[in-house]
C-alpha cells in the first residue's frame, strides 16, 4: 500500500475576478451537460413547444374576431403576449429539472464538490437561456408565418427579444429556489397557479378592457411590463393605458427582473448551501 | 448470551472529544467526536465517536434508520451537526467545508450519473468540476474507465448500462481525485450478487491505492469482506467498534439453524444443543427455530446432527449460514436489529 497520490485541487480563489471566472467555468460545465440532453433527445424540444406553437395557430384562427384596444390587428397584438407567456412557462422547466436533480441526489453530489456556490445555478441559467433562445427563434418564425410583423427594424426587435430573455433569466433564479424547496409532484402541478398568472396580464387582452381592479393587477404583473415593452419595440398595437405602470413599461421591463433577482438570487443560493434531504 | 460479553465489545466508553482531536493531530483520516444530529423528534446521531486511521477501510454497519447516511452527510459537508466535532483529513467540516471538499470523494446511496451522457462524458464533467483542468480530467476519465472495467462502454450512453456498470461508474466519479478520503453510502444495495462482487473488487482496489474509505452497509458479510475496522450503529448510537475478527469472535462464526418439525420440544432441544456446542443458542420459539453458533464447522455440524438423531428429534430443516447483522445485534444488545426498530 502506497501513500495516496491524490490529484491536487487548486484552492478556491479569493479575489473577486478569479472567483467569477471559477463560477462561470462551473456554470458552463454544468450547463453544457444539459445541452447534451436537447441534442440527444430532440423530443424534449417538441414537447416544450407544443403549447406555444398551438396558441400561435389559435391566434391566427380567432385573431380576426378579436378587437384590440387602441385599434390594430389582434394577431400583431397577440404574438408578443405569447412570447412573454412562453418565457414565463419556462420556469416550470427550471423547477422540474432542479427538483428532480435534487430528489435524485444529484444536487447533493454537486454540493460535495469544490465548486463555486453559484456554479450549479449558473449551469441552469446557461441551459435554460440557450433553450429559450431556440424557443423564441421558433416562435418568431411561426409568428412571421401567420402574418405577425415587427415595424421598427431589426435593432429594436432584437432588443425586445433581449428583454424577453432578461425576464427569463430572472425567472430561472425563482425557478431554482422553488425547485429546491418543492417536491417533483408539486412542481408538476405548477401550471395550475401559473396559467392564470400569465392570463392576468396584458398577454391576451389589454388591461384597459378589464374591470378596473383586475386591470390594475394585470398592468402591474411583471410579464405585462416585458410584453408591453416588446410591443413598443416591435411596433405592435395595444400599447395603451394611462396608469403609471402602463406608461413606464420599458422601465418596469428592467426593474421587475432586477427585483426578482434581488429576491431570488440570495434565496436560492442560501437554500442550495443549506439543503437538507 | 449476555453472560459472555467480552469487554471490548461492550459499548465503547465515551472518549472525551479532546482525546479524539488529539488522535486527529496524530494523522487520523476521519474523526467524529460526540457527533449529534436531530431531525425534529428523531435523533439521527446521538454522540457518536469514531476515529479512522489513514489508509483504513471502515465499515459503518447498521440497520435502516441507524444514522449511517446522516454520518456520511455530515462528514462530506452536506449537513451540519447539532453538536460535536467532525474532522476529515484533520480539517473541521463545519469550519472549512471548502478545504474538505478538495480532498474527498462521495458516492451516495443513489447513483447520480447522468443517463444521457456517456460514461466518459460523465467522468470528464465531474473531473472538470473539481477544477483539475480539462486535460487531467480526460486522462483520469480514461484511467478510471480502464480500472473499473468500463473501457468498452466508455462511449455508450449510461442509459444503456446495467445496474452494476452504473454503480461502478458512480464509484469511479467518487474516485476521480484518488481522494484522501472516500465516502461510500451503501455501495452494493440493490445489486445482484455478481455486480456486488465486482463492486467489492473495485472498492478493494481503491483502498489499495491508499485512499481511506468509510463505507456504510447493512451487510455484515460486506463489512467483513472489505473493512479493516467495523463500527456498529443503532438508533444513532455507536454500540460496538473493532476489527472484523474481534467482532466475529464476539458473535461466533457460522450458525447452524435447526428448524424442528411436529410438536417440536424447542426448549428441551435448545438445552441439549447448548451442551453439545458449549454455547447458548438463540431460540425463536414461534418459528421452532434454534440457531447454534459454530466453532468448527465440520465437527459441530456432525455433533449437532448426531445429537438430534440420538434424541429422536423431529427435524424439518438444518442449514449452515454466515452470521448476519441480526446476529451482531443479538450478541451486542440482546435483541435483533428489527426488534430494536419496532420497540423504538
Ligand atoms: N431530513 C430529515 N428529516 C427528518 N428525519 C430525517 C431526515 N434525515 C434523516 N432522518 C431520520 O434520521 C434517522 C437516521 O436516518 P439515516 O438516513 O441517517 O439512516 P441510515 O442508517 O442511513 O438508514 P438507511 O439504511 O435506511 O439508509 C432516520 O430515522 C430518518 O428517518
Ligand atoms: Mg442511508
């Protein structure tokens, strides 16, 4: 028996820049394994896109019968709402993967590694954002096929997609937190509270057409801010309302994700550190 | 059975925490001193003391719910103890978990390899998460695939692996660093005998490379086969510690189980057999079963059979078997592992 010839692990860096590099490396390594899943199991993508693509088609079918507040085509109005809703539903994927990895003991194994405390969460961000980029590309293509257009040029349109991804990025952190505290079965039922939350917004109907109290809630819904800002940037109809929230949609499209992250980044990291069985 | 308790097998006297810490300074790989952990009403660990010297293989033996996983979780920085000290490689796990993580490998009770990745990709990924560099991670992955008999399956998705292959890959991940200390939580649970044997070989080869191993198990045979030191946990308490030989001499070697048929005069037969083997048999009156400890397998079996024959005892079944965890509990606590559970 010889003395252990252990492979030496470098100590965790202390200076902030090296720490960031360390965390990003972990995030990339964890995230890329998730991307293998998409590559080897393309069925997953189809599964994810079924709902939004179907809604695009429904929007196309019923679009002509709907009236948009402030005038304009309902199809043009609807598409940014669908993009926003898809981003919001993405939180279910985040929760699902996090919760099942935790149930399987995978999260615990990560926790025994000399990784950055944010490494696993950043991995989720990488994986979920790459997925969201693909989702958005497919949705935009479908939307263009059914007659949706952006009117202010490519720059603002890409800016709008950026806002959608920012919203998704913030939600990844909320998803991680809930994925760490909820069992898999509870996460599976996540659509139940989430569906009304995505409807109680400006996604399908303008809040100005709702009863005032409902409209007020809808206007303050974080997804509404992102969707309204996107409509503005795409040049789509439905940017109406004289409440503060409706007037400052662009500001809120940045502020809401910031607030969500301010709350859920520390919460999810703390939860990860102190995870119990 | 209680009258011939050998002192070293009575519950270990509480070594003061200070003594245990001194042992760590002397280079112990693992130290638990007065370690306690409660979950609500359940006391998962109740003042556990254990010192494992470097290079040793320690078998942590106990029935379901004894606290084995809790001990491993504390030592591998996953859970904080309520009180007591835990040192790994001389480092306090609660004060400096990062330092501990740099030198341990952990394979939990459930396999945590990724089904969709190949065996090599799994190893490479975990290797990179140790921050040992992509090239070292790759080299190590190849070495381990070879060492653990997975070279042929290296580029196959783990989804297609057998239960035994999956376990071995999981163990390989734990052994990526050739770590100073390796924790294995029930490494052979739910494996068929063939795969179990493969895992035993793998664990032995890891220990042979100088790694200190703490493995938990519910099987006495497994601890006996792999460990140089055995600690028995029950209800979060350490009820016995020592070498496998000490443990075996405490509980006797093999057993002869005699099941009586017909009306079966169990008590009379038990008394008779006690005289034949010179030791107190365990009696399960309800099942008409008498379990006799064996000194020398062949002669004792012969003596038992002859006595049964001479006394015209109606016998339904006679079997020679290895001692089990239950026998350990019977000899140490006076009740079986399951009985203890039910009474708790
Ligand atoms: N997170 C928890 N919450 C509540 N009780 C817990 C928790 N973790 C463990 N316990 C309890 O602590 C006790 C010890 O559990 P532990 O998992 O350490 O036992 P074990 O020896 O590993 O058992 P097994 O052989 O079944 O794996 C059990 O009674 C268990 O129910
Ligand atoms: Mg356990």
